[in-house]
């Protein structure tokens, strides 16, 4: 088979495994994130129209996937630039006087919750594919998983460092 023929190959059946994994991870992750009422209301009442999950779910998924790709594979400059772009959007997401809960997307504790959910999703997928993380491998995975939060605004000592492990571990153990 030539290169041109290979480039034209239909890989849709093969891709179902990746797509299934991505769909299940993203659906579970959205549910975990929205379980925090402040995050849920922030998402539901976001003033950033073009990033709203309910109006643009594909764009929202693409943006989250891009964030995760930059967090994991990007260099320091990529992460800094993405953080700045995210901050420009997050600064617009705040509760107002008629909100049933107080929320602010720039709140590090809320970002830590989202980072914990993202971390839990990555850990869950890793363990389903490769088996349980134990010992030093678990610690290395955990330390490197801090990029789920530090690429946003979580300080390195917090995301998903202090506090997140118990949230992420608790979520992972429920699946």
C-alpha cells in the first residue's frame, strides 16, 4: 500500500476505542466538576457565550482537550500563554446578586476542584489501560499531574498537591 493510500485509509473502527475512552472520560469529568454547586452555576450562568457548555458543547470539549494537551505536552511558555487566555475568560465568570450560590472562576479553590476532577479522570483512564498505580509510580504520576491545576492558576503547592489527592482518590475509588 502506498503512502497516499495509507493517508486515505478509513480508521473509524479503530478510532472507536479512543473516542469511547474520551467520551466516557469527558462525560464523567463534567459530572464530577458540576457536582460542586459553585462550579455548576459558574458553568451554567457563564457570561462567556462562545464558551458555554450548553450552547457550544463541541467547542467546550475542544477547548478542554486543548488545555489538557498544553498542560501535559506544552513547554513553560505554552502553559503561560494558555493560562493567560483562560484567565481572560475566567475573569468574566462571577456570580451576581440573583445567583443562588457565590462563584468566581478566578477562585483558586474552585480551580483546584476542577483540577482534582481532571486529575481523577486521567488517573482512572491510566489505571483502566495500564493497571493500578502503586508506590513510586503513583507518586510520580501524582506529582506530574499537578499540571492539571498549575497550568491554570493553582499554585504548585496546591494543585493538585494539598487537598486534591484526597478528592481525586475519593472520586477514583468510587468508579
